[in-house]
C-alpha cells in the first residue's frame, strides 16, 4: 500500500456533492474509488496491464519490456495489482523458482479503457506538444 493510503474501505456512498456533478468521483484521500483510480491510472500499472494482455510474463520479462522501471517499483506495482485482484501471480515449484504474472478476468476488463486512453493520446499528441512548447516559451520569457 502506498504511503498515506488509508486502509479503511470507504466507498464514499452518500457523499453530499452539493452542486457538483454527482457522477464525478469523490476526491477525499480516504475514498475507495479515488484509491482504485490512483492504482490503475499510475504509469507503471497502465504499462503492466497493457503488457499482460492475453499473455503471461515473468518478472524479468516485464522489467525488460518497461523502460525506466526499477526492480523495487515493479515489485510494488505487481503486489498492488495482485492485492486489487487485477493480476494473478503464479509460483512454479522448480529450482530456481519461476514466477509468472497474468491478468485476472477483472484485470482484463481494464483493457478497453486503457486502449481508449492510448487512442486519445495518439490523436492529440501533436496538440499537446504544441501546448507544451507554448507553455515553455512563456515560462522562459517570464524569467
């Protein structure tokens, strides 16, 4: 569990949204929906879920495929995804031990959402690049 994450399973039902959109998630730190979104939307989880689509991979294969992830961060990510029921870890009784990871049926349901996010990103990457350049230029002029 990430530092600062509440262990209390609060689903935030009955939250008074006032004039806010009732379909918007609760942003309180102890909100279970927020905690789940924090987990599935972080960059390492997205990459792990994408790589495990329709296949099993060993830890070393995942680490080799995910550029920039440390061994510790990949371990923490896989444990969190396993805890949330999104990834299944299988230890084969051989020497040396062989450990494989695969998506659970629940984890597999995230794929359409991730694909939509990637499709949106690909469609808008040039606009975002221009916005970044504009921002950087304004920030440099302000100095």
